[in-house]
């Protein structure tokens, strides 16, 4: 076991940050938090907050009254402890890129990030803290993930009525990084701010946008210079990819970047993307397409890590249970990092973060034993199970159907 092993980091995060003893409580803070996080997993629709209490009672052989359990669950200290674990795991794991270094070198960026949000519906009594649309209550989880490793780099919880554009990572943190986002974040001043700090962006262009062509790169006529990009009509046979340099005067200055169009024969029109990334035009669509991974990550957290099964209107409980799901997701990174040595090039390109979350569910008991006991026996048992399931974390159809990551690697001539 090496000093930088991800399982070492995981155990140290829990054992160094959470007290293993507390004379006032039968169940220590460490036991309470570990069992909260790793019991609250699984695809069963019958999972509930009350079932967590019962599982703690059964696992530890210690009685815990409903009133005591709910008091601890709703307390500020639990939320603070979970926040500390999540912050520590994000910092520690984000400093260790696991795969895709060739891609970063060829694109000349230090990271590829994807940002999006997912809404979780809550019971009506939560509306006071997390207002939704109409009469419903809901919390929105905004998150920014590393595309290559799946590691979370930033997140924020807000009422679901909050617009995505109001929640975005600190712009200064994006220097030398590429961030990919959908139209919910599209805003010209944001694009210009990213350029000004030395970052890179990739986004769809809104269908009602007015940006002006300053240079034809491929596919436009000379007469198009100075025209609005989306007003240009093409009479001849449509080329698969066309590109122009565009500009847009906005509040904070003049945005200048690339506009790349990919012909969609089914809809009989071009789909447009804006970027300041220096890369072949043919890379842009496959690169944007991989943004779909973030939807799979959210789906994994909702379906396998129970982020969408919150039956409480208490603000602290809602936030603590969401933090527990996030901590479970971050913990699942150890499955990826310890499986990589057993995967070949094509298998690495077909890794599914949704599948990794499902494996975390199957190994929940091994994680509990490992985190509550420091013995080599429990470490070896967890590692053995991770290796056993290493052939389950990638798409089994990878040989018959090229993955989006595989397509991009082929175009770049990159290795994972």
C-alpha cells in the first residue's frame, strides 16, 4: 500500500476529521457518519431515513432511540462534519489525475471540466427553504466535474427555482482549463471573462444569437464577412463542417472566438458551437458530446446513491443527506483508481461513472468495515472486491460500438 493510495486518503479523511469516540454518545460520530453515508445507498425504492436508524442499530448492536437519531441527523455538527469530509476528498482526489493526460497535452489545457445542475424534488414542507417552480419544493445541485476522471471540483446547493447562470465556479479557478456547458449558462460576458483569465470554453450557440463574422475559416463566401452568422444562407451542397471567426460587442468588451457549424441532415440545419480552444474543428462536436457524462453522474447519484430520496422538510437534514450522497460519490473514486491497472486502452475509454456508482452500492459493507477498522484484513478484503468488479466499470459493448471518448481519442491520436 503506497502513501498516495486513494484508499489511504479516504480512510484518513474520515478518521482524521471525525472523532472516533464521544463519551456522551453510544454511537460515535465516526460510526454515525460512515453508516449514514454507506447505508444510504442502493436501488431499493423502500430505502428511507428510518431504515438508516435501524441499520445502525443492527450493525452495531447498540440501541438508538428515534428522538436521539433525528436530533443528531438535524444537528449543525453533522452537517459541518459532512462538509469537512466532502471538501477534503475534493481537494485530495482532485490533485491526482488518473487518466487522459495525453488528451490534455494535445489540447494544451490542464483540465477538461463539465458543469450542469440537477433538480431533486422535496416534500411540500421544504418549500420554506428550497422553493421550486409553482407550488413544489426542490433543491438544485449545481456541480462541476472533471470530464476525464469524474472527480467533482466544485458544487453548490440552491433552491430549484435558482437559474443555472447564477451558480458558476470562481472564474479565476478556470485558468488554463477548458469548461464545457450547455445553453443554461450561455452568456457573452461569461465567455469573455473566461478568455480574459486565460481559460477556455465550449458551448452551443443560442438559436436567436446575433454574432458577426469577421473571418471565413472554411465554408463561407467572402460576401459573408460582416454578416450575422445565423442569417447566412447556403445555396450549394452543405459541407459537414464549416467555421468562421466571430465577434460580439458586450458589456465588458468585445468577444472574439471561433464559431463551428456541424451539419445535421435530419433537421436540415447546422448546429453551432462557440469556443476559443485551439484544436481541429472536427474535434469540437465529439468533445461537446462527452458533456453527456455529467447527466450520467447525476443519474448515478440519484438512482444508486439515493440523492433523490429525501423525505424531510428540515433544512439541515436535507443538506446533510445530500452531502452524504456526494461523499458516497467521491468515495467511489477509489473504485476507479484501484481498477485502472487492470484495464486496457479501450476499456479505459469506455469507463462509465454510472457503473462505478452501482459497484459502490455492492461494496457498501466492505467500505463500512474498512473505514471503521484500521486492520490490513479489511483493506485487503475491500481491494479484493474492487479488483473482482474491475471488469464491470466500463461499457461491455465497447468492442462493437465506439464510445464518444474513443472517437475523440482517435481523432486526437491520444491514449487514456
